[in-house]
C-alpha cells in the first residue's frame, strides 16, 4: 500500500479559517453554557462556562482537522480512479 506524497496542508488561510470557526463555536457554546452553570456569582458563571467551552472548542478543532484529513484522502482516492 503506497502512501500519498506528504505535503503540508497548513497555510495562513487555513489557519485563519480554523481560528474563525473555533472562535465562532466558542462564542456560541459559551452563550448557551452560561445559563447552565449552577451559581449566582457572575464570576463563577463566566469561569466555568469558559472552562467548559474551552474543552468543547478543543474537540471541535480536532474534528475540523480530522475532517480535512479524511476529505483530502477521499479526494486523492477519487483522483486516482
């Protein structure tokens, strides 16, 4: 089984797109998660909502990266046919 040529797919544009997507995801989930923090202290609500959202944003970033890898592999396989 031969592996495709190893080329870097990280470009400034892809980094910018990833940053915008993750920032938008963070803002959306943070706004949803704030109402689910069981505290009356606004500082605690902000802290725990941000910490929970940071974890989810990291998973979202990994999903974006896995999507890119799979898409690249599928396009390469389709091109070889």
